[in-house]
C-alpha cells in the first residue's frame, strides 16, 4: 500500500471522534491490509464525480458505521467472506473504491479509478464488552482502521496528491468468537452501503 504523506493539513475537529482509550491500553495486532476493488471495472464515462457544495462541508470528515457480532459464522473465514461481499457492493457504490481529491484542474471531487477501498483485518486480546461503547456507541480509535490506513493523525488528514480513500473498513477479531466491523467513509448514505455487505 502506498506510503502515506507525513505532512498533514488542518481540518475541523470531528465531534463524533472518541480519543480516550476505551480498551485500557490493550494493543491491536494488524493481521493484514489490502485494497478491495469492485467486482467489475467502472466505465470510463463514470470516472469523475464532482463535489456539490454540501459535499464540501462534509469532506473533512469520515462518517462511521460500527457493527458488533457476538458470534462468527461457522465454517467461514469472515475476512475472506467480507472482502468478497465488499467487492460486490463496490459495483453499485463504485465511488467508494475511488480516491477523494481536493485539487487539480477539475476541482474537488472523486476520481472513480477503482483504486480500491482499504480493508484492514486485526485482532485484539479483549472481549467486546471491554470496548465500553457507552451511550454514544463510539469505539476506541484503533478499531476504526484509520491508523492502519495511514491516517493516524485524524481529524487532520494527509494532503495526498493521489487522493484519500473513500472507504476504510476494519474487521477486528476479539477474544473467543466476537468480531466488530467498522466502516468509515467520506460521503454516501452509510446505511445503504452497509445493507449491501454481508458478514454471514
């Protein structure tokens, strides 16, 4: 995966972000990082998607979706199954496999180049109950996939000429049979996207 730029640009504070350690100092082990591309190539006439004024307001933030599962599906590799499901979902939501760019002659928008959504698979020696979701249901930052995707300085975002990924997914395996799936995307109706993903 491309090395992330060290220089960061300023961005407004994301009030939904929980920075305190809710995993009580337990470390996360990243098992794999990959780019998941759509199952079929995006047509060239759909390559560029310009931002609206509303998009520009939300562009600095990644919208989160978190699902926790008490039981892994029997007889399946959850990571492989979710990657395949994501490939199919990206056929419909192909901009999520592209790169969000803020400069250039065309202005801010999405280069729907099928570069791929960032997919992180990780594990942690903890129970889901230890995450301490509380009333806001916001997990520890290390469960979001942002750090593994090279955006550990979030809500400051790297200023990358090639653009930032539209979607970051982290699948975290907890102790015993618990898993969480966390999605962060820069745009889109997150519920519509997640409805197309199947972990079981």
